[in-house]
C-alpha cells in the first residue's frame, strides 16, 4: 500500500514575508480589511537569564516544525477611561517581559544539535511583538472564514524564535491578541499555562501554575521496551516516499463554527448506551466521522480518525504530577473504518470504536512505550501515521480537545475575551478539528475546522442543526 506525506507538513506551512519596522506599514488585502503595523519590537525577559540548552523530550521529537496560531478578541472597555488601547498594549508588553522570566523557553530559539535533533537554546532572544491597527469593527470581522480574516492579519506569522505576539487595535476600540508558537516547544496545555500566567501578571496577580521543565520525567527505560503496536501509529520519516505535488481539489481550508451545548448533549446521549456514557469529545468525533463518510460514493475507501490524547491526566506513578509540565505530552492514536461500514453502523457503534482507540492510548504504559519507541530510532525523525495520506483513504482527520482552553480567564485588565479560537492550518492533506469552550462558560463550543471544501460543505448540508457558521451574534455566546 502506497503512502505519502506533503512536504508542507514537515516544515512551517505558510510564510508571509512582512518587512516590519517601527514606522507604519499598510497591509492591504483584496478580500478583507487593511491592517497597519504601528510598531514592532522584541520583548525579552525582564531579568537576565543564564544561557543554556534545553533538550527536547522524546515526545517533543515526534513533532515536526509546526507553528500553532491562537487568538482572543476583546470589546472596548467602557468603564475605565484611562484604559486606552495604547495603555493596554504597554501593560501587556510589561507583563509579557515578566512572564518570560518564568516561561523562558518561549524567549529562546530552536536550533539543531550536532545529531541533527532540535533543542531549545534558552538565550533570551525574546519574542517578536507587533502592535497593529485594523480598520474594522469587531462585529464585522468574518471569523467564519479565518483564512481571510485571521491568517497573517490578526495572528502573526512567526519569523524568528519560539513565540510571536501581535496585539491589534480595532476601529471599535476592541483588541485582538494573536499568538503563534512552535509546537515542538509546547503543546496546547503548556501554551494555556503561559497565557494564564501572562494575564495574571497583567492584573498584578501571582502566577497560579509555574512550569516544570524536568525532562528526566520522560527518560526511556533501560533497556528500551518499545511496543510493536506503535509501528501502526508512527513511522520513521525516512520510510516515507517523496511528497507529491499539491492538488487544489484536495486543498484544505479553515472555517469556524458555533455548536450549542444542547446539540453536544444530544450527540453524547445518542452515542451512549446501556448506562455507558461516552465522553463529549468521543461522541462529537464519532458523529463527524460518520457525517464525512456519508458523502463518499466509494464504499471501499477508508476514513481515518485520529484523537489527540494529553497524557498528563492519564499517566500515574512517577509521572503523576504532570499538570505543570511544560512541553509535549501527546499521543495521536487513530481508528479507521471503510466508508461502507461507517455509513451503515450506528453512532453508538462508531463511538465504541473511538472509545476503544482512546482507551488503548490513555495509559502510562502506552506513553512509556512511545518514549522507548522514539529512543531506539534516534536521531531519525518520526511522524504520526495519521498525518500520512494513503491512496485508499477518503480522508484522514485529527480531532483535538480544547476543553482546558482558558478563554474565559484571560483578562489582561479590561475584561475577559468575547471570543477565542485556534487557527492551525497545518498543511498536508490531513484535516484538523479543535473544539474549545465558549468564553461565557455556558457549555457551548467554538469549533475550528480545517478540512477539504467538500467535507465542510457536507457538514453544513447534513449537520446544520449542529454546526452553525460563526457570526457576530455568537460573540460571547
């Protein structure tokens, strides 16, 4: 069976070269609003740091050089007249410089060591910080189509270092905070810790959770004991054939949807049976898996569904205190079934397959085996197999759970956000879906989806009762 992986999934996926300076530069977009850069600077940790190398754990080494985008939207503060956008931005920069003392890997650079493996050079190089102005009201931003409204406009393209930040003033007086970070240095859990700490410092609060960088937690066993079952989930990059040219028909695009809590509850109820309650993410993923299968006429095609597992809550023993660990603690097992099987099976049966996939990977032994699997192949790079397109695949999709996305807590002094989401068009042909909670805390979800156009059309045609295109009415729930 022939597999291939897009070259774009092994490097940074979108390079938009912006020559920035402290003088205003106008960035006109044919299908949107203009953004003017008011100032760019590098924000370093406020205290001097001893330069040193921070090695990647074996779990970090499973990540290719992917940049993750995330953004938060704030309405104008109408109660504090002294809290102008300029003052807000100045306060954020000061708080960022303080946060980088504790979260110093974000102020460093990722470089290759003599073995060709990435490591973090903790040299306090600093974070590229852009202050911009967008000539648009918050209610008029088309968040439904973030490729047009967010990508490279409200979320910065990271050119240097590990983290880039952009704070954009809006015509209405609101703000958008956009961040882009290198996934090799941190997963979503780690980024959430940093964002929460940054906002706490901005409000003159103490940091609730300080990061642990103890890489020895993930040392391999001696001798390593890799599980052969992991050969199904991961593959050395050297074993993959050369990439094929991009096909516009298969190009993926991003869209954002609003999903109400009662719709999620119904899916969970329909996916559960005999007193066995499936999780919301398992139920949601199973539903999406089946919907996409319904659009294919070739019943022999295969549909892969990967689920991102955060090992922190799953691992016991010596790894019990991982809630503050800064780095990647992820595995992406996947389940596959034919289009014909998914078209005829019930949601309950599909959810059972997804649950078994998750349960098999949500153990300390799985992660210990994965660490050992990487160890015996170093320094050869590896990749998650669900990232790789198989010639018999109708589609491959990865669903990640953003249930800990701290959007309702990210108050930098002017109130909490009214909207926040990831923007992660990671390249290649594998889809990516990331649900996060609504800022109001009412149980509704914001769902970022990066899929093929035909699959997004299918979702809207077959499941409009669940997926509502995001619009300004949904701001703040």
